[in-house]
């Protein structure tokens, strides 16, 4: 049974509040075109959406016929400790994890990823401010940091950087953030 702290009580309250906002936790379905080919390639008929938010991935039409298990500590109906799964996705979640809990979250991901995982991590500030005044991406780090950190827990099978949308206006200086996010496929390290 899992006992390590994955989220502090104070931050859980903040996240529960964030999830009452209409747009919070509602974009994972946009990554279905990235998730589906990996899921098919894995041969699994089920996946765990770790940090599922409001469950838009589960409701994506392309995933009908697959069993999607969900876990999110800030959504009471899916906050129970998840069972391990052959294929696990963690989409735009890690940058929201408290620094003091990140190692525990990675250990928990290590526990639940049986064969394959797919992580997407944002590399830019969020457009949302938390109720305590912080940027919602409280764990904002550069791509090499994430590669080294995740590599402590998993074999990194691919690590692909995606740039910002050209022609878009952002609330930071041009060139400050060269990449928008990183897509990482992982598998358990050989023991």
C-alpha cells in the first residue's frame, strides 16, 4: 500500500479549488493523437491516466473500446491509490507537483508503470495563477533537468521537444523559453 506523501494538505486544498474552474484539467484529450499510437504499439487495451483532471482523455472518442483508469488526488471520485497498469500517461501534470513531493510522485509512477509510460511536461509558465499567488507551473524546469531527473526513475525511450506556436504572443520576452513542452516515452529500468 502506498504511504508516501504525494501532495500536501494545503496544496490539495488549492488544487481542489482549481478543479472547480471550468478550464482546469480539461485539455488531456488534445493529446489523444499522441497517446493512441503509443497505446496501440504497446498492445495494451487499457491505460492509467495519472493526474486525470476532469477526465477528458477518458472521454475522447478515439479511446472508445479501451479501458481508461483515472487517478487525481484533487478529484475525490478518482483519488484512490491507482493499481499498476501496462500503459500509463501523465499529461501536463509533473510541472504542477510540489518540489518536496516530486520524488514521491516519481516513485509512485515507477510503482504503477508496468511496461510503458508517456509523459508530457510543460517547459513554460502557465497562464494561470493559483489562489496563493504562485504560477500554476510550480515545478517549472528546463528540458535537460527533466531528462536527468526522470532518467533516475525510468529508462527514457524517447525525449522530444516541441517549440512554441510561431506567430503567437506570450507574456514573456521572445527567446526566454525556447520550447513549450517535452514528450517523453518511458519504460521501467531493468532491475
